[in-house]
């Protein structure tokens, strides 16, 4: 008797395989509740919290409820829109609570902007087109500002240090300029700079001694 071959699908939650990240569980929307679709409810909540960048269970459910409201199409939450928003947040990978809130706002603003774009394409009324175009412009600028804010927040630890650079060329002409480097680069090159300084000092002494001998 021939039996059908069964495909062996490894569990995404297997602890032995860390190279492949576990898939984010889907969210099922009901009339009065939200369900995270996963065989293990606790694991499902943990995976969804990791995707949203939420610090704990309460933060995860709070962000999820807000995303559900932002996914509305025709006054009704839309599961496809919600799945897209969660997937986008996961791909941006918020690293702390501030990024989690900011990225949630970013995807919500994007959804609103695309709704405006759809309405702009579907209306022939000139007055409505002007109003929708203004709203679309404001949302696009807001999204760009949010992206800039996210980049500034992520790069806030890399403080720049301005060092006054003085070099003397032949003939006694001095050139003064500002050299801006990141703190990590300054620290990494401190030993090299000290070595160079000592070498230059030694060279200066040799020249002075040579002049004295003449």
C-alpha cells in the first residue's frame, strides 16, 4: 500500500534554529475582540511584541489596538491592512519604546496618505481634488519628518567632536581648520595621534640640534 508523503515543516519556534527568525503571528479581528493566531498564546504574544518593539504585554496590546483603529477601511478594521502594518513595523525593527511608538505613527501616517491618494484618483471635483491634495502633501511631509526623527534618534549616541586643526607649512604659513569626527573614531586613533606627535617632536629636536652643531 502506498502512503502519501508528508512534508516535514520545522517549527519556527524551535530553539535549535536561531538563523531563521520566527514568523510573526497573524491577528484575527472579531466584532468584540482581537485574537492572536498561534498554537501557544504566550508565544504568540511574545512574537508579536518583538515585532512591534513593545516592552511588555500591556504595551503590545496597546499598540495593537491603535493599529487596528488605523487599519480601518469603510469604518471597519481591515485584517489585510493590519497585517501589512505589523509586517512593516517588524521590518523597520524598533529598538526601544520611543521607536515603537514613532514607527507605529509612521505606518499610520502612510496608510492615511495612501487613502488620500486613492481619493484623489477617484474624484473629478476640482474643489475636492485641491483639498485632498493639500492633505496628501501634509501627510507626506509628516512622514518624511518622522523618518528624519527616527534617524536622529538612532544616531543620537554617535556624538560628533570638533577638533581645531592647526598645520604649519613651509615658509611659516599656518592653516587653521575644523576637523569633525565621531567620538569612537577619536578614541580609536588616540594612540596613533600620540605616536605621531612624539615622532614630530623628536624630529624637531633633531633639526634644532643639527642647527646648533652648525
